[in-house]
């Protein structure tokens, strides 16, 4: 099957429609002769109109086949599917078995993966062309991918709109310095294109964003756009200083390429300089799709070419950069990247190569793939997700500097269609939705006698602490004297501790995380504080005198801070604030059950857990020495082998503190149990 305008769509820099010349009344024979001539001249739309007139009269199967081929070539897949269905479904003599492949391809391009897979299998079973049989197996595998494909919830994809996109094809969008550069013909009419037409030619344009949309583009000057040549494949280096693009000429007899070479331009204070042909990568072959990247620690130019010795029609190559516009000998990227199909539009960013190909199982025709460079080899290319890829052609994938958004080109149905829903390529913007997670917290007072439920508590302070790492970090603190609600902005993939305090009340806290959250959402939490009624007692505590914190107890085999421990931890925090030069040893102990080494490790974790709570309240970490003693300092006779109750064992699972530096004695307003020195 001949590839007419599709050749230009896929192998140069873009595509455009061909003008259908007015047709006078003629006989079927005359129309048939004119149709063949138009097809030879590379005017498929004119040929299609003529073939349809012939078929209306004679219903010839050969003409019907020509119509189907041209509809597919012109990417009108809905009409192509109907045309091939008319041929295949009426083929009782099995004369058109080979057309089952193209019938299946048409259905696949229309997103009918199950039906297409069945038809591909029919061709695999009966097809005579070994190359197409292998291709059918690959395409069927792509259909299986299509059946399972789902667009990620956080991937947003939008057509760039009618101002930036024209009814014709746009290509190679690249973002640089607030401007979007791309190539286009910017015609609203069907244009006849061949080597004789000097009026219409592809140019490099730039467009600026106005509000949420990009405005109408402006053509760059003659330094870049040369009259009569087809400019395409524009790319710009990350530093914004070098632009690469191609200049191509068409053969006079149609829209096949006479030549295509890579050029570059440098940006100065006066704008882009006059373009010059790069040295080292152009030759007696078609060179296109340039993009600067890095390999083996040096800058290289990735590009696409059909030079002899490649893996398929067009392969991706690289050439080491020697100086501005000068490159070494091209090197084929090899079979990990290149296939027997067509590779196109490479884009490099931070060790990853993005490119399009139809030589692998794809969701459509050309799909975008990514491959990671590890310093010596490329990883097996991975098909990008649905949304970036579709059931049609998706090419020219790029990213903005932050990697969270970018652009690509697709002929999926859009708002600017000149001839059919899938005839023409538009620019699409993609974006990974920035996940916003908000904490919506409320403080309540624990219900009193006679009250049926907890009551709103104003005047509380909420402190949010990031406890994702070993060293807790304060995120924010707010006091609301007028109401009991709080809002905090959080980050995804984090763990948080929220502490609520208010004078005269026992503090409350809650822990949670934002791990795995992929879409913006609010997290609601309620913290309930109890009124403190007990009058404090005072006493003097001396250096190295161990003070047991009665309420800092632990569940068996756990080191988590229990809610009933928070008042004592808050009290110890207040003491450290009251005596700013005081340093303490915060010790934790276990019962005798379990192995000695394990108990020592467990008690260390418990001590560090208590320390983290206090550090999160603003106390410097170097003022607290966390020490785990394991089962070395039991408070009773519940040693190894002694039968004790759970309450007796729990008495040993405790936390204590003693002053190790600073004041020789302090006054505490709390009744504490002073414990004698424990013997080993």
C-alpha cells in the first residue's frame, strides 16, 4: 500500500492537506485516468474525489480498494474502516485477504481494540505477506495494551486551542523562556503542496500565553524562515541559547523529500542569529528531528535519519558535540531504541530519552516511549500512559523545565479539523496535576457531666510537625482565639504529627500521613482536650535524681506514644522551657520478657520516640539524651523466669528523666515518685 501524504506527516516535520482541483463532468474512464495521474503526482485528495466518482458508476472492487487506501493514507480512519469493511466483509472468494490487515489497522486507529485484535488474528492465520504477519502480531499486542490502558487521574491533557493551532498541521512544540516555539503553515484552506509551490511553506513560529491560553503565533524572521524551504523540527537547548531545526525541499513531482538537513541558530541580545547548517550530521540522506542531550558526560545531538545500515526506515542517532554547530560522527542508538519501524521526535531530559515509534506494540500508530540512560546502556523503552498516547499518532513529546508539564502533537479529534476528525496534527498541553492536601482540623472540649457530646473549644493552639524523617521538623503553628477550626497546607508523601494545646487543658495529638494521595483532597481531624482540675504540688528535685513519669507507659512490644502519655510529656517539655540551661537523660525501660538484646533495642526506640515528641514541641535535640536500658533496671522482682501479672510487667515498661547538666536542683509542681538507684 502506497504512503502518500502520510509520508510527509510522519517523516518530515509535519503534514498538510492537498488541494483538490475542480473537476468537470467526465466519463468514468476519463476520471479513472485522471485519478491515477493525480495519485502519481502526490495529490491524494484530488485522486480520492475522482475514484469516488468512478465507483459511484461502476462499483468496481479495485476502485473501492483505492478509495480505502487513500482514506487510510489521509488519516480519515472512520471512512477508511467503512471502506475496508465493504471490501473484506463481501469477500466471499477470499480475494482480499491482505486487506484484513488494513481493516484491522483502521479499527485500531478508531479505538476499537477488541474488534481490531480479532481481525489481526484472522490476518495472522491467513495472511501471505511475512512482514505484515509480523506487524499484525505486534499490532495485536498493542490492542491488548489498549484494552487495559487507563489515563492517570492526575494527568491533565488539553488541546492548545484555535488561536495557537490552525486547521492545518502543527509540529514540534518546545517551551523556552515563556514562549512556545513550533512549526506550522497557518493556513485555513486546503493547500496544494509540491516542489513547484513557492507561496506556501512551513515556518517556525512563537506564541505567548495570555491567561490560560496561548495567543496567535508570530513567525520568526528570515534568519530562521527561508522562503521556499520547509522549516520544521524546531528544538531549543535548556539554556535557551541554541535553536536547532530542519530545512527541507520537496521533489517537483510530489511531496516526497528531495533533501532535509539540520541547521542551528544562536540567540544573542538582538534575538536569533542567521541560521547555519550544522557540521558532521548531514549527508546524502534525510536528517531531521534534532535535539541536544548528554551521553557519557558530554553534550550530543540526537537526531533521526534514514542513513544506510540502520535498523529500520528512520532510526535515532547521536553525534558528540565538539563546538557550536560542529559534531562528530553519528552513532546509531542501537536495537534497544531503534526498531524495524519508524522512530521520530527524540527529546532528552535528565537522563531520559523520549521518542515516538510505531515499531513496538502501541496504543495507536506512533506512540511516545521513554528510556532511561544509566551511564552505559539504555533501559527497555516504556510506553507512556494513555492520555499522552492515544489510538492515533502521538509525537513531539516535550517537557517544561520542572518536568511537571509539557506538550506533544497528536491527530486525535480536536476543535480544528480541516477535512476529517483525525486528518491533522494539533499541539496538546499535558500537566501532572499538583496535588494539594489541606488539613481541616477542629478542637473540642471533652464533654462534662450532663453534656451529651464534646463542645467546640476556642483559644487552642495547633502545631503541625513533619515526622517523616528521624529529625522532626515544625511545619506550622496557629492559635485561634475566635473559633475552633484550623486549616494547614500539607505536602504529599509525608507523615505528620498534630499537637493541640490550651492552658488549663491536657494536650491531644494525632498522627497521619499523606502517602499515596494522588489527587487534591482535604483531610479532616478532630482533637479533643480534657480540662485539668488537679492542683499541683511542689517539691525539689536534685541532679541525677531519677523521676518516674507515671503515665508514659508502653504497650507490649511497642514504642508508640500512647494518648495517656502526652500530658506527662507536655509537662516535661514545660520544665525544659522553664529551665533553658537544663539537660536531661530521658530513659526508657522494658519488662523482662524477650531477649536481652532485643529489649535494649526496644527501650532505645521508646526513649527516642519520647524525645521526638518533645523535640517537635521546640526543645533542642542536644538537651535530651535518649537512653534505653532494656530490662537492666526492673522496679520489682519480675525477672526472667518469674511468673508475674501483666500489671506487674507494665510497671517496668516506663520512662524516667534525670538532670545531667544545668541546675543542681529544680522545683516541680507535680507529685512524682522518686526512685532509688537501680542495681545491675
